[in-house]
C-alpha cells in the first residue's frame, strides 16, 4: 500500500526548529501514523523512551532528528543485505528486513522519520491494539520487563494529558511555606548499615504539604524501614522520584494514579528507621531522591541542582 507523505521535509537538524515546532512536528507524526494502525500515545511513548536512553548512554548513537526511534542496519535491511539503510522495500523484504516505505517514494530509508514511524507502527499492529498485546510487542522488541514498564508509564501519562508537552517541574514543598535545605548528596548514613545519602533532605514543619515535582504515575506507596511512609513516582523521562519520611499520604491517592506538578501527594513527617509506624527518630523533613533508568540499570543522581532550579521557577510563578 502506498502512503502519501503529509510532511514537506524530513528535518534532520533539530537546531533549525524551535522547541514548539519540534513538538508540533512530533505530534503530527504520532497522530498521522497512529491513525493508520495504533494509538498515537503508543508511538509517542516508544519515541520518548528511545530519546531518554540516548541522552544518558554513551554506547547508543544519538539520532539527530525530530524522531528518536532508530533501527539497526541489520534489523532494518535484513541480515545478509549489503545495502546501507536506503533500499527498495522489495529488496529489504527479500532479505528478511523490517524496513518499510512510509512516505511513498518507493524507498525504505532508516534515516527518514516517516519511514521509521511507519515501520514501527506496522510492527506494533502485527500484535493487535489491546494493551496486553502492545506490552507483548514491546517485550519482543526490547526483551526487558523494565523497558516495557517504562514505556507503558510514558504512554499512560501522554494519554491522560493528551499532550507530549509535559516539561514543567515544581519544588516539592510549596514555596510559601518555611523550609530549608542544602546539598546532602553522598553524606554518610549509619542506620541499617553504613551507606551514603542518595538524595536531598528538605527540612520543614510537620504536616507541611509535599507535592509532585513532575508529571508521572504513582509506582510505589507504603512503608519502607529506611524511608518510612514513602511514595515513588515515575515520569516520562525514565526518572523515578522518591519522596520519603512522610507523616501520611494525601487521602485517595493510590498506585497507578497519574499526577501532575503541584499535586499534593503527602505531608512532611519523621517516619522511618524502624518497623512500620516508627517515627520521631529525626527532625521532620522530606527526603527527595531521583533515579534514572537507562535501559539496562537504574541509578541515583544528585537532585540538588534540579531542586535549586525548580525552587527559582516556583518562586517566580508565585510573583
């Protein structure tokens, strides 16, 4: 079947476009090819996941285009095909490759955004449109449950907000309240065994609201002997936001809920360092940490620089 291109050019240099123009073009791709075979937010989630891991992995080339999805030469052209990523679809099919023509020029070019999007959409459509079928398609492609779960989270966020423009962040304690914090990354911690601090402590009065810093999906709620009453939220950038030592949660929240920046998720407390219900072993504060999933492992990074920026932006928004 021949698909007629709805895009005048395949932009390869993102710096030529503004951020708004890039997002508009991405959304146009998602909707166009999503309407053909799969929901747009499935394609958007895969593309964002690929963009996320490319940004933190030195072993994966960064695709300099509007779309981040990329296929290996062997997978696209077929194992024994000597052509380099720019072949008639008949040749690719003959050699067992997956590359397809998405813009109607008769060539399957793995450097062309339309061809890439149509190829991915066609791959997904082979499994069906149900959520479980989509998850199976992801597992057959990435071979890790962690990747499947992250992409499903991104898809849920995009579907809920009906948007991919979700870059807003806020400070985790509303700035009109009294609080204090400093960089505590790597500081020694002794309870439960010698370990280093993977986060920033924000000291505030008991019962002060704690809000989500990002758009995301609640992944974890409940007691942890170290963190007490804690909540974990996964965002659309493969980041897991960890809020610990809460006094209690915002009533009605549950695992699987979608939140946005500023959603109250709990309240400052001093829970933790013991069995369930232990409290008061340290002054009330929020422990805030961020962990990044890079497609293979998840690792903590210092949230302090981000907190400084979010505090600044939150204060400016209040003025």
